[in-house]
């Protein structure tokens, strides 16, 4: 059997706050397959964002393993980690994090340029068209609504066709209509692009589009529900 796209095996994470260690995650295990959406649910402080950072190789567990297609992220070299983040992982944030001095198209194109890809502008325009904003290519981020900025952020996250799409409260700053548009794009990212989508959310609407819902409390998994 092939390895899951993403797997966490008995993952724990401890931070040191002064001299006092704080364990944020405790023995978390879960797996996510290609083309699926997994929603992480729970109160603020329950460990959702920490889990996302571990899954995207932005941080590493204190104990246990995070594996992407069977490869433990903590065992990768700095060069291998950079390549993983640039080519195989995409990130979407609640605060959009578009670069204010770049146009919409340049923001989307940037991951391709960093990865040394070809046809960067052409691919970026295709992704911008996919999120329904082809006319905004030359706009600056400040000229967009919140929903438009998040759609641009999704286009940027998917411009390099990543295996893993990490979304941290992607609808948290949006109205209902814009949020529904963004959720539709995340659903399509899984079905059309085959991405493994991992969402941290408080939103019932976001949880509803997920194939798997993981409920966290105080850094532990309370339950896992599948459709």
C-alpha cells in the first residue's frame, strides 16, 4: 500500500516559555490522502495552528513523526526542506499575506520564480482565471476586497500545483458570500488539482465541506469523523 500523502504519528510539540515547558500537542496521530479535505476543529489555543505548522514543515515535532508520502520532514536537510516548501506545499492565511508592493499577477507568480519554474506569467494568469479574477492581474492588493485578496492568495498557493495545501482560518476575515466562494475553491483544489487540503477553522461552513473532521481539545484529538 502506498503511504498516505500526509501522516502524523504520535506527534507531540513542546515549547519553552521561560523555564516552564508548555506541551501544545500530545500524541496526535492522523493521516490524509490525496484529493481530500481535512478540517481541524476546536477552540483557540487547542493546537490547530501548531499542527498546521508541523504538517507544512514550518516547524518540527518534539516527539513523533510528520511524514509527507512516507518521508519524515525532520530528517530532511535545509535544502530539501526549502524545495519541499517551495514545490510541494502551499499556504493560505487568514490575513491573506499578499505582498503590498507587487501586483496581483506578480504575487501569484512569485512562488514559481522562487522555484525556478518556466512559463511563470502564463501559469500565474491561468490560476488567476481559475479563481475568477483575470481582470485584476495589474491591480495592487489594496485595490481588492477581502474576498478577492483571499482568492488571489489561493491562486498563489496553488500556482505550483502543490501536493499539500495548508489553510489557517481561510474564511475568518470574510463575509458569508466571500467565504462561500473561498470554500468552493478549496473544495475544487482537492477535486481538480488533487491537493491534500488541511484547514484549521472555527467555521461550521468550512467544516461542512471537509471529508474528515478532526476535533482537538487541549492539544489532543477528541474525535475523528468521516463522511
